């Protein structure tokens, strides 16, 4: 392992060289350049990495980022995992391998079964694989004994068909990756605004006076966002970064796309000499979990100034006509002490007042956030305080202002729109009318609830449409035991992962087409569609020949399984929908609001936008008004020997997929088994850089430990520490979840760091 000084800017020459290296090594130049030419273009391939929105007008020839190229190249590799591989390695041996090693073996090319009592996966025909799953499902005492998970790579069409099958089967057990990441945003925004998504478009971000970025590292997790932040800066916007850790992408950025510059001379002088755009005008290294205190401090400052100001700071016309609950909110704010605000935030009053001053002087404000906000116990209330701050000055529903929860996986938002939800869908009435059946009344399991149900033997079948459930989930040892207690685990995936080798008594691997590959299901070329962070719906169409003739589309797999399982009980023409995806979109247009004339609109270049009522200052709450919400300030206390731990992603990974053991921006190479600590916290524990430590999490009487991590001194807030995801997941208690949303609290775990014993 090697440790260097962390970088102070993102992208530039290193990003360009990394991009071309990925293409050369994984796809080859001709194949790779064909992909890049179509990536995120109108009518092309929607990137299978992040859900960032594509530009509405003309697009550059390089509408991709370094991490998007890594994700697309990783899918488009030529290397195959065939029957000989599984004859060589037992499942027990594969379970000892890292996720990185499993991913590097290549693409899965045929359906496989691990029979009960056997040690190796074996090839199986598609017909028999579907039969095995259908037989297991139909043998259950109740449909609620099965769980149907969904990852964010699933298309709108597949997601709609999947939830239709599951609900006709008789359950709402549809946990999805939203339950682990942005569920807190959906809950909070729906309660406050009646709408659980972003309230802006790209033009609003680029025309803002002030952009506040909280709990997000866009340089690594949403690099395409950086170009639009750069444009906002060029127009005069100020940026405030609120993050416990100094991140390169929030300090500076060198845009590697030549079409974002006015001339080739400007491009050459900027990129080749690494002249970054300075990003954060103010960088607040907040205490982990201190975001609510920070927000309440800013709002309390504004109110104190408002009482003394000769002219209004608050937008009273907006407050009176478009909101409710203002007086209760103010009364609650006055009760909160400055001592608590400063202690919990870890910031000074001067820093908070500086933010309030910048906010008060800005007429157009956008706030962006991600999992650094959503994965806390009080995440929902914290996000509602973001809303409260915006309501005070009418910063919702006007050009250049609004709220932007930055979604992660490429279609995680579209899946929810299509009904992937453990609750009864909002379009229940239309679904029942169109397909003539009754949607189950009982709410299903979210992710953490599903894990507990499997562990307790209440769930016997686990089916996953994409994703790497085990590595993404909290409390790794507990989740592993839960999966092993199932009678059957089955996955629709493109490459091997941890969940495929930690199985139930019987297991199936169902290999599907990647997003880069052409889909000739039903004897004709098909396409699918996705929804972005900012509600843009557009088509995605692969261009590569499938790596194996035995691959099937997600839609084919779902339709065949539904037909085999439901037989005469179903009212759906599954075979017709498998053969013509237009029929699925016709059904969606009659069931899901906002998708009217779906087939016609999706074929227009760039697709279309779904309705966004708050952007027009229409709030579909029960009162028709946006709601100021009241919450108590969360007080997070630690013992003298405890630290607050957050999970982070390296630059060289996408979700649970780890490409290398390097983290270029943080200066780490050769290992991910590290813990980042403040130098003062290291000194108190008599630790120095390079020491080996164990990290211990005690919660509700159960001890969780990750052993032998290397200590790295890092610019992180005092009293805080960070570890990589998913390596830190064994420390996240299954019982520790956000209130209301049930997201795992992966961004705040109390831990102790102790020197490892010599062995």
C-alpha cells in the first residue's frame, strides 16, 4: 500500500488517461470507441452508472465521464465465465474470493444452478431454470414468503413488468436499492412538498446564484455534474460545500471535455496545464451527523436578522400563499440553543453566519445532497430542514432555484416511478382496472425488513433483478446468514458477485443482456427507457452483439417466469409483451401518470420530461401547500474513546463494483483496508500513520469488528473517521436505520479504534 498527499482538484489529464486505459484494456479501441460515440447520446445507450441528467439541447461528442466509461467498459468486456470455470471452482472457494476478483472473471454466458447439497454450479436450460423457480414459488404457504429485490440498472419496462408479476403473484415484497440510499429523500420531500423528486432541471442549476452541496462527493460519484457546476461558476454562482472530509472534486475541477470551452486554445491551456476551476467558495468540514444542527443554525441566524432588519429577508408573499406551518416552525426554532447547534455541528457561529449571509444575498439557490445526508437516523427531518430553508425565501419553483437529491444508480428513480415499492403503488386503481386483479393490501418488506424476515425464516425465496444485494446491504455477517437460510436464492445478473456465491439451499444464476448489447427479443430489435435525477425519460438502445447467444433480456426472464408461475391465474398477455416492448409501454401509458402517449414521446430525440408540480409552485399535498416541518435537534453524543464513522466510495469503484484498489483523489493505492482519521484523534490514541487497528461497533449488545485496517492521517473533522464501502458494512447494525425511511445508517456509526494484536 502507498499513501500520497490527497489531490486538490478532480478530472483533467489523469481522468483522460484513465478513460482511454479502460477502453484499451477492457473492450479494445474499435469496440470501445463505438460505445463512447453512442453513450448518453439521443437514441443511444443510457450510461449504466449514475442517474445524472443529459443536456436538453445539443450534446457534445463526449457526454460521459471517467467513471461512466469504467462502468460501461466493465460490462462490455469480452472475457467469459463458462461451465469450465464453475467446474474448477466450488461455491465455497468462490465465497472466499473478493468482489473485485469475482467481477474480473468476466461475463456470465449461460444459466446455472446450484442444486441442494452440491458444491458446484452447473449449466441448466432456460426452460428448466424458469421451472425450478416457479415450482419453488408455487410451493410457498404464502406469497409473502418470497422477496423480489430490484437494483437501479433495471429499465422502466422491466420494472413495470416485474412489479405487475409480483403483485399478481400476491405480495408487495418489492424491496429495492432506494431503501438503502435515497428513500429518506423520497419520504421527506413527499411529506413536505407532496412530491418526492428533484424540483429543478439543469438550466436551474446553471443559473443559480448559490449552490449548496451537502453530503455529496460529485467528483467521484456524479462527475458529469461537475461540468454544470463549472458553468454555474462561470456565470457568477457561489458554491458552499458541507462535508466532513476534504474532497478533491469540491475544491477544484479541470473539465476534460473540449466542447465545454470557447476555443481549443482555452482547452489546451486549461487541461494540459491542469488549471482548475475553483469550486467551493466556502468549505465547511462539519461533524458527522451535524447537518441538521447546521441547517437550524443558518435558519435561526436568518430569523434573528429578520427581527432587526428594516426590510424583509423572508419571502412573506410566498410563505403566506404557498406554505403552511410557518408559526410553529419559528416557535420551534427559537427553542433551540446556540450551544447545542455549535456542539452538534462542530462549526463556529461565524461559519454559520457566513452561510446565512451568502444565502440571504442570493435570490436563486439550489441545494444538492446525496447519501451523506440520507443515511442517518434523522435523515428525513434533516432533508425537511433543507426544504424549510428554501421555503423561507421562496427558493422552490422559480428559475435558478430548487432542490436536487442526486440519485445514484442509473434508473433507481424510474424503478420507483414504475411501482417498484414495498407499499401499495400510487397508481393502484389504474393498475387494477387495466389488468383486472386486486393489488395486495398488506405492505411488503423494505430491504432491512426483508433481511430480518429471511434471518427469522419468514422468507424462503429471495429473487434479485440485478444488483449485489449482500455487498450493498448492512450488517454483512447477519445478512449472509439470512440469505443462507432461504430455500432458494436466484439472481438476474451480468457478472459474478458476492450474492451469487453466498446462497440459499438451492441457487440459480440467470445471465441477462447488458445495456450495451442489442436486444432481439421477440424476433425484432427492441429498446428500453430510463428516468434521470431530473425526471427526463429517454430511450436506451444497445449496439453490441451479445457476448453469448444464451443471454436473455430482463423482460424475457420476467415474462417467462410470470407465465410459468401464474399460469391461468394471470390476466396478462406475457408472451405478447415479451415479443413487443411497445405493448409494455402502452400499458404504462394507461397506468402511470405522466406517461401518456409513451411510445410516441419516447421516440423523440432526447425523450420527454415528467410533470414536476413544485417547479411550477404547485404542491400536491393534502392542503395544496408546502409544509414547514418541526423537528427536535438530534443530539449525538459519544464516549471519550468513540469516533463517528462514515462510509465512503473510492474513485475507482461504482457502488459495490471495485475496479482497482486505488483511490487517486485521496492518494491511496494498493489497498482498500484503511481507516481515515484526524491527526488529533490519532495522537490521543497514540497511533501513527501505517499502524494496524481493529474497528469495533457495539450496538444493542452485539459487537461487530473489522480487523487489521491501516491508519491513514487525513483532513477529516475531529472526532470523525471514514472507511470504504462495502468493507465497512460489517459494522453497520441491521437495527440502526433512519426513522420513517428505514435506510441503513451507513453514514453514522459509533466505533472504537483499537490497536490490532500482533499475530
